[in-house]
């Protein structure tokens, strides 16, 4: 027995020492890589600035177009995955497109949005309209791709000419998709789902409680998707000089799944003016050399180009000598407690920005840009409360709604003096999503019983037990109380009665044009309109715009600088890609050592391919 005990004691000491050695080894390797990063960041100043004269501007963003860039240290975890780390701010891309429209030194613009995602359909539509204005300015815009999806074709269709590889891919799938309904699964697993959501149209919980889509959900989805899809089809058709029905026919009959060798799709597209034709990579290169001249400085035969990142560095920055400031603060992503990160409108971070704005004596107005389907109740309250602090100081709050401002997105807009929304903004969803799963049937099936002593009526309850009548009343009151509070806030904000808002609430989502008729918003317009309105409301003759964003730590500043200087394209540096496996190894080694109500509208999100 003592021998066995000694053996296991030795094994324990051996494993402990091995773990320590591996942790130290992993830490050392990562530190070495970070030293390399720091050295490169401090000694690299990026490529020489190119003279843009006579060069074709390449607009080929890789990443996601968002209202406000968020660079957070956790991005290392996502390296080597398909998660889009790179971000392009909408305002920066629009500023660049407008600048090149007036630049006589740039003979043409090459666009390729096949590696670009968008925060939502409204963002994609806005960029497409800017590209249309660029072409209408007389600038030659050329699109060439080996694959075109719904969004990348939306962009390409605004070009003067559209080329695709002979065995590439073109597919316009449209909007929408299928949801999985899991009621039968939960029944088979003997899991009960009790739905306490408030609002007949609040369908976030439906996939867990139904086997198919409810008629209310179908109706509201059709009311959202059809206007957005019609706008996208119209822009595509107008760009190509064809009819919207031609785009619909192509989408219905020439779907693509494989991303290449869609020869039938391409032949149909060419014969129906959906594209201009096909070119291989060498053919397109020679075509561009013939049109714009040979780049004598290049190591291989090609035409003169300048990347949009290099060009952006040469655009004159907006300048105003006025002390007056309009603060632009963005809530983008799910509204949750904590700091701001990619896809998360962290309430603590946003509150800090609002406080910083209203404590600045030069701030004369706040434009609050909302691009969120909602989230946590308490997080929404935190943001709302701080906006009212600003208002009590006499600072006007103007809300600008982006792709989505639904549920919690509406909740945090209620302090606004005036609300703008884009034509295709998705808003509304005034309701509450609450569902509680319980496992009493599963416990009974596998033979688990519970007994014990508690000092309060409900002290021993947890989701392994059934919801009895008293608890049912308590849970129901949670949702009802929050729902009533939500309606009160909206009614007060919109100067309407509780009953009137309740009629259009029910968790139903609305397209902005309908929301305006219902009085949920004041005006159709973009963020530029909101800024102009804020300036007029504050009676400002001159002002500067201050965009608030998450401030970077020293480590993030170094890494961000390295990314910016290591390459003129937004691709990830190889040294950072190499860190991906090491970071995951380090997390693994470290791990060896050591019912919520939501104001959310998951149904609002529109998938774009």
C-alpha cells in the first residue's frame, strides 16, 4: 500500500514539474515573439508614400465594414480562424470614395468586395450608393472577380464594367434563410421550455418552443426582407441597365453552391448583361496594362496601382478651428455589461464615453449611433441613465439608427431629442425575451430524486425541478414588469400614450419607413443628417466632430502599429499568424493549472452572402 502511495505521489510531483516547465517554455516562446513584434513595430515606418498620379486605385477591403472600429487584444485568439478581425470604418471608406471622385490624378478605380463583410444590409446599400455616385462622377470603375456573391455583386454592379473569371462563380442568393426548430428534440430529451416572453411577435424563443415558424414571425420577416431585397435588386439592376425582374430570375434559377466552375451561371449572366464578360487573370492584367500603361518600377509585368490604404493616408484630414464639438458615440453589437469589443456594445465602455463627452465643456451635442439588435436589460439601463445625465446638462442627444436598432437598441434611444433612421434600418421589437428550461422529466427518467432542507419557500429550486404555480407567477411578473417599463419609456420618449405604443409593440420589428409612419422615429436619414441636425439644434456656426472609440492599451497600440506598417494590405502579418497556435497552447496549459431577461431581437439580423 505504501509503495502504491509513493508511486502516485511521485507521479503527482512529476506532472506538477512537467506542467510548470511546459508553462514556462510556452510563456518564453510567446515573449520572444512579442519582442520581435515590438522591435518590428518600433523600427518599421511603412512603405514610402506613392505618388497617386496615373495609378489605378485598388479598393479591395478584407474584413468587415463597421460604424466604429474596435481593436481589442483578444483578437489573437481568432487568428487563423474565419472570424473577421480586420475592420474598415464606414465613414473612412465613404470619405475615400468621395475623395477619389474629385481626384483628376486617378484615372480609374478597381473594386473587389469578394472578401468584404458588412455590419448589415443598410451598410452594404450605403456603400453601393457611394460607388454609384463615383461612377456617375465620370470616374471609370472596373470590377474583376473570380467569385461574386449577393453583396460583392451589389458592389460590382455599380462599376462601369464587370468582369469575372471564365470558371469563377457568380451567385445571387437573396436574403433570408431557414431556422432550426428544436421542440421535438427537447421533447425527446425530456427538457421542458417555459416561455415567459412578452409580445406576440417576440419570436427569439420560437426555435425552442415550436416545430415551425409562427404566422406572426413569418409576416414580420416578410415585411422586413422584401423591402430590403427590393432595394438591393433595384441598385443591381440600375447599375447594369436591366430590370429588377432580371435579377430576380437569375437569383431564382441560377443559384451557386461551390464557389467555382459555375460556367452555366456565368454564360447566362454574360448573355443577359448581368456582367460584361470573362477574363482570365493574365487576360485581365494585359487589359489593364493596355488601358492604363505598364508599371516600369514593378518586378513583374503589371499596371500602376495604389492601394486604398496608401491612398487614404494622403487624403486631407477634416479641420476646423472651432472649439465647439459634436460627440459621435457608437453602440455596435449586442448590448452587454463590460467593455466594448468586436460585436459587443459593452455598456461600461459606452457609459465611459458618454461621461467623457458630457464632462467636456466643448461638447455641444451628442450624436448616438446605434447599430444593435439589443441585449441585456441592465446594460441598456446603464447607457440610458448616462445619456440623461448629459441631457440634464443641456446637451442635446440625437440618435442615428444604422442597420439595426431593435429591442434594446430602441430602449437606449429613448433619451433622444430626435431620431434618424436609414430607409432600410430594422427597428422596433419592443418586447422581452425570457425562456426557462427545466429538467424535471429528464431527472425522473434517469432516476434522480431531490430532497433537502431549506429556510425559504423557493430556496431549493433550480432548473432540474419543475416550475410550480407560485414560481410561475413570479417568473411571469418579471417579464410583464420589464415589458411595461419598456413601453412606458418609449411612450414618454415619443410623446404618445402607453396604449398607443402597446398597439405597435408586441415584440414586432419594423422597417424604418413604417416606423416613421408609426411615430417610432422622426426622420429618414443617415448619420451625416443627424450630425447636421445636432449642429443646427445647438445653433453652432462652426464645430468639429469628435468620434469616441475604445482607447488602446500600450500593447494594443504596438500590435496595431505593426499591422498597419508591416504591409500595405490589410492581410495579417505572418508573425502574428504564427502566434495563433502558441496562444491556444498557452490557454490549454493555463487551464490545466487553474435565467436572464433580454431586450434582444435575434430575428432582426439579416444574413448577407
